[in-house]
C-alpha cells in the first residue's frame, strides 16, 4: 500500500461510459478510491452495492466514490446497469493505476498462486493527499467503514 500523507498518484482512466477521468478533476473533494478484483462477483457486488446505497450520504459529506478494476468499460457498464450504481467505475485494463497504487499482488486461490487485485480502499483528501489506506478490506463492511471516517 502507499504511504499515508503522501500525494496520491494522478491517473487518466475511462469510466463505464467511455469518458476519461483524472484524479486531479476531483481536487477540492474527498475521494474514496477503491480497488476491487472483478465485476459481478459476490464480494465485489456487495461492496459496490454498499457504496451505492450510502452514496447520498457520501455526497452530503462532500465525497466522491470511484471504483477501479481491470475489467473493461463494457463490463463496468453492465455492472453499473445491473445494480443501478450511482458512482463512477474506472477501467484499468493496462494495470497502470492498479500498480501505481500497489494493489496488484500475488494471491493464493485454492492453493494456486496467481496475480490479482487485492481489495484496497484509499481515502484521499481535498488536496490530493492519501489520508487513510485499508488493505484486504471486508467487502460488505467497507462502505460503512469509509462513511464513518468522513
């Protein structure tokens, strides 16, 4: 994970509608940047739906939620539509941002070692600094945990 109180790496990634986003465009707002392994899997769905349900409260506190995985723009669009997600999902198929945020790790799946995204959430302040970082988060609890932090 990245160090606390350091500048969060900027990025340019497409969202579920193909529009490009940068971290810099959210300057002045708190950003909950969460990395997840895969669209439409049980844990990732719980986490995304949790952020979706609490999204109005995040907005009231001046925060935006951005989810990042290596899934395609088309996959994100289907995921967003299926669950009515009100926030932005970003596609990082090249793994540039996933690696910049140090969340691409060796994982052990059923005794087999593979590389993948470790579920991680960063809280970035209005100045673009990382103020909190949580690795190996519990998908169902993470949205509430982040809301309580704000």
